[in-house]
C-alpha cells in the first residue's frame, strides 16, 4: 500500500537540494563523461507530478537541450490508472498554480482549461508499473526519490525497501525522502548531508570498490 499524495515540487527543499547540491556534485564527478549520463528513479510517482518536477529541475540546472547531458527519469507506481494519467501529462491549471509562469510557459502547453507537458520534458521520462514491496531491478540510478512512501510500510518492509534502494543506487548516488522522513536503522551505510533543513542520503563512493566495480 502507498499513499496517493502528490503535487508539483511538493517538497521544495528536496528539489532545491537536487538543483543546488546534487547536480553540481554530479557534474564535477561526471566531468569525464561525454555526454554526462544522469539516471533518476521516482519510486511511487503517482500521477507523474514528481518525475516531471525532477525533469524541470534537472533541465533548468544543466540545460538538457544543449546535448551535454543524457537524462533518463523513470517513474514507477503500483497503480496503473495513476501511470496512465502520468503518461498523458495533462493537468488542471490549478495543479501548477504554485509554479512560476516561466516554468509553465517553458514546459507546458495550454489545452483548454488544462496544461499538457511538452515533448521536451515528456521525452525525458518513462513510466513503469512496480510494486515497491518486491521492486523489479531496472538498473542503477544516480538519484532515487522515494518520498512519503516509507510511512505506509511496516518497519520490516521499510528496512527491506531501503536496502533494495541502496543496492539500486550508483556508488555516490543520492536517496531523497519526504520532508522529515528518516531511514530506519539497518546494516547498509549512507552518508548524511544537510542542505538547510533537508537531509540527503548518499551511498558511499567506496561501495564501488566493495562491489568490485
């Protein structure tokens, strides 16, 4: 079971941390890549507001259209009707009332009383059904957003999920949780970084050596 809470930039501190801390660190670390590859997973993405918010944050930070970055964002949810809405990318104007006019004009097209995600943003995101109780392996990621999901699970399932997310992160990758959420005590290691009042969880880079990578 997961909650149905959603919204664009619903945890502003997380997206501020993505743009001002994480992307800058990844830019420095991936300097040798051409193009720079960035993979992000939105786990429990509901109707798509979160992965599209991630895409807007990334594009604003690195200028996706310039071609220096190859960005792939995956949104997953157990509810297929939610994924269908996410794939349509059509939202009431009220859903974007807290977003700047510049962002809306750049990334959305007006369709009647609704706003439709433009292809330049939509093409960065793919959606897939997934049950986070037994998540399917879909590759390694530089960032995983799992916001407001853990509180809906038992302690044992929280531990199992975070261990799996840790495995799916690239060494040096970041886990984003909801505002005020904390990972449960467990054997896997994360480094803690604070940006203002928001806590980022980073998988140690040393994990690469331990994994024989």
